[in-house]
C-alpha cells in the first residue's frame, strides 16, 4: 500500500470526522421536528437512498409512489421494518396525488432519468425539498428548468452525485489536491470499462397487470413492451436516458469538477458508436470518447463495454495528471504516485458495517457507497436547516449532467459544441440548440426555465 503513518493518521481522522458529523447531526436533528418524507420510484436505488436517510435523521415516511404495484407493495413492507413507527407508508400510483395528499417536507426521486425533471419541479412547487438521483435530466433545458424552479420556490435540491461525500475522496481533495501534492494539473482522464451494456434481444410481450407501462413511459417515446424496464433494461435505450455517458461519466466528471473547482466546460466534442455489440436491441454506444475542454485543462472520457480495462484496479474512475504526480481515484480507493522518489499514498473506501449492521441485510446494496450516501443526506439536511447550498446543489448537478448530454449531442452532430448557459443556446449552431430540448410525448408539457 505504501501508506505512511502520517497519512494513516489523516485517513483515520477522515473516518472519525465522518462519525463526528453523523453524531453532531443526530444531536442537532433530535431537537428538530421529524421530517415527513416521500419517495417517488421505489426500485433499487430509490429504496437504498431512503434507507440511508432513515439511518441519519428522524424521519416519518408518509408516502411511496410507483407505477409497479409489486415493487410498491414490497417497498411499503420494507420501509415499515425500517422506520421507528413500524407503519406502512401510504401507497400511491400517481405522484401528483402523493404530493397533494401528504405535502411532504422532503421528496426523494429514484425514478428513471426521463421522469426526473417533471417530478422534481412538481415536488418543488408543492413546497418540498428534493433529493434527486443523477443525472438530473435527459435534456439540457429540463436541467435549466430544474435550477430555475429550485431558486424560484426557494427550496434545497441535492443531487445523488455522492462522490462529493465519499470519505476517501474528501480526504484526497483536502490532503492531495488542495495541499498541492500534484502541482499544476492540466490533464484529466476519466473512464469506465464495465461490461454493463445490456445487449439482449427479448421478444415483444404482454404488459403485466401489475405495471402501468403508459405511466412508466410518461413523457418519453412509447417503446413496444419487451420486458420489465427496471432495473437495467431501460438504461439500454436513449429514449430514457443518455447512455453510459449520462450514467457513468456524469459521476466522474462531477467528481473532477468538485476536486478541481471547475465550472462549465468551454468546449465539448465526442465520437463513438456501436462498434462491437451489434446483436442486441440497445441503441446506446458500446464505445465512446469525449473531450471536455476547460481553461488550461482538458478532461477526456472513454468507455468501452467490451474488452479489458486499462488498469484492472481501476475499471471505473479518474486520473489527475499534475506536474508533481498522478492521483487515480474511484468509489473504491485512491492512489497518489509522486514524480521521483516521494512516498506513494493509498486509501480505500470507508465501510461502516459495525455502525450500521442493517447494511449487510439490504438487498443489492453498494456497501462501499453507503457512507457516501449517508454523508450526502446529512449535508442535504444541514443545508435545508442553514439555508445554504448543499455540496451537490442542483446547479452543480445540472452542469455535470448537461455537459454529458452535450457530449452525446456533439457525437450526434459531429461538431464541437460550445454551450452558453446565459442564453441557453449552443454558440453559432441552431441545429444543436434545437436538440437541447427533447420532444415530449403527447399529453406532457416540457418544462421551461421561464415558465416554472
């Protein structure tokens, strides 16, 4: 590991600081009202986010919403086992009815990407603070509307970009990047080599009685039904998201932006396609590169859903190249390698199995990210109480999300794009500007930042 005593102490201090924050938050929140919380989208990650919130603050889950009756019923039982009251929350088929009936203080949104904008904006209008999963939107103008709504209704929005609350990466930001161990940084690589693209080719099927497929589809195009869209099948289609760039690059780009205090990219270009995995129905790329140009810094993204990773220890992560060394990071660990004969530094993810033994019983939990999500929730609640912006404020989530969407648009148009957030247009490119807003299905109105 090459972990020096000094950095062992720092790493331990990070863990202790996280525990202290948790204890401080418990003490603070114990004196406050119980938060009335609702969850929209009771699938895998929606429940996981809710369970982490239940662990760090006094919460009364007053409502759950899903268009899948089986998922909804199961979630109700699981929540009743988790919350102190032991009650099953009221179950809703339509999220607007949940918002009007329960008027929750906080709404968690764990639905697929194509629903994020409408549900978040409606929750904000209803007076709730919002925790929304990444990416926040499927097109750029949706994201602009979400930022506008959060500001108009004076509500806090935290985005599930939890690398900003990942203990070992928080330590790396402070003690590697900000301490100057890297020196000047002018190049970044980000990557994902997971074989995560669903390449199956299922036949058309009858929609099961327990799923309202029309409502699940919502504003997106209505694909012929060929199996349950959750968990991962919907991610195989650009109709509902933005492919692996929108799913995985957004995490790493946001992490890099946070580590280096970066704003909007100046220019974005991208190329890629379906080069290898052609036999399935998926229309997301299996190979893609993108370049995000900042002032005096270039950040390059690459994903392949086939073949081996470049570094088997880091199949998904980032590398910051500085004059004095290289910092490689991921949700699992980081490694700093200095130029010359200096000491290497390694730190692994923090786990809290002993403190939160219920994590071990949670189905499909990403246990290495649990402390990060709890930290993200604590930061969210403290921001609400203090009237400050959370670490992954909606505007930060929008910049990272929109940048990834623009990478896909750059690939689609074959041009380098330059987005102007003031005019909400792509410079000198009417075609690309038109693509900033997707067409909604009939019966749904696309949100606009001037009309929220």
